[in-house]
C-alpha cells in the first residue's frame, strides 16, 4: 500500500503554553468532526499528537506543500470529497491561528489551494426499493437470533430515522422517551453539536421491541447502548460508527449490491419519504439539515423518466 505523503519540517519552538490547537478543536461543532480534523491534521503534519506541532512548523508550510499533499492524496485513490474535507481541516486550523494572532498567513487559502470539483449528481445514492427488501431478507436469514434482531433493528432505524452512523452507534435505551402520543429518540451527540431528537415510528418500535426481547432471552438488560457487539471478545460493548458501517456493508456485499454504506440508508430515507408524499421541508426537519438544499441533494428522483418534461414537447409534423 502506498503511504500518503506527509510534510517533514524541523521542529523548533513550542506553541504557547495554552495550546491553540486544543482550543481550535474545542470550537469544532461535533465530537465526530473533532476526531476527523484531528486525524487529518496529524496525517498532514506527520505527527501522532497535535501537541507536537510547533509555531515554526506551522509557519514554514507553503501553498506548494499543501498542493503536493492534495495531489498525492488524490493519486492514492482518495475520493475528491475526502480530499476536500482534509483540506478544510488544514485551512480551518490556519484561519483560526490567524484569528488568534499566532500567524499572519494562510498557506491553505482557497484562492491559492483549490479543492477538487465534486460530482453533484445524486443518482444512485439511494438504494433501490427492491435491493433494500433483499437486504432485509438477508438479515432475516442470519442464524444467530440476537445478531439477527440487532441488525434488523439497526437497519430499520437507519432507514426510517435517517440517522448518521455515529448517531446510531451512540443511541442508548435511556434516550427513548414519550412525547405526548409519540415516541422519540434523543441524540445527545450530533453533527451540529446540539442535542436533537427524531421521531420513532411503528416499524422501528416493532424492530426495537423484538431486539429487546432477544436481549432479555440472552440475560441482558435493555440499558446503555442500544446496539451492542455480539462478537467474541467485544460481546456486550456498544457498536462503534465503523461497526455500523461494516454491518450494512457486509449484507450488501453478500448480495452483490455495490456502493452501499450506512449513509446510503440516510439518502434512502430522504428519497422514500419524498416519494411517499413528504415535502422537502418535512424531510429537512427529519434529517436535521440546516439548509433544504442539502436535503434536495440527498433526494434521488427515481421516477424522473416517467412523465418527463420531454414527454410534453410537441413539434409540428411535416406533411
């Protein structure tokens, strides 16, 4: 495997006692984004901990260094959106440093270091309904009863609630509550950094109830993390976001369905809701998007060829 290039610059003076990188990360909205930024910055600077970064090291970075890193990431097969996210982490750190008066230039400025253009088409991001049905049938064929109930509940939550994988992994039984005649799940850690809640509908309640019954059979209480590991060595531990991704991918791979991830099910939630009659604003609220444009970017108009605009064009016929 080709190693991603890192920028090697001699380490000299230490940052001030109150480490600005620590303050920078504290201002990032969500824990998941903090982890991603920390990883990206450590990768760029070639360190295991951001406390090793020095002011001289930061100041010595040039736009050429960042452009070379960007190009090598892309050459090593990183998706354009991933490369752009990594650039954003570096750019945001330098912007913060300038704001604090530690540095007077931003070598990652977007006017000099440009990100890659990404494909804004959304076709294919939502699962076909038939494939989703096949996925759930594959779950129902799982031999282990607890694993079967867990995976059915997990995928149902992802599809109906449109949760991000980190939000699903962070669900606790104690987060479920009644609000009037409805049931909601509180989400303490979200991408926005603000606690939010999502409605739990009947099919999700049924899947969670069946899963809870299996937990009882196995002698476990329905407390703490909802989705737990059933693997030897980690049994009973809460799933990680990576585990959520792998569970969905394992079933998709078994069926030969390409490019399916836990996030695909969030796109599918959006598409199914709008196809079922929900307005984009309703879906925006459900998926907790700040801008309805993001919601519309999730929606895949799978019926766009039926009653298409071109069907309404009529030209005079010769003769």
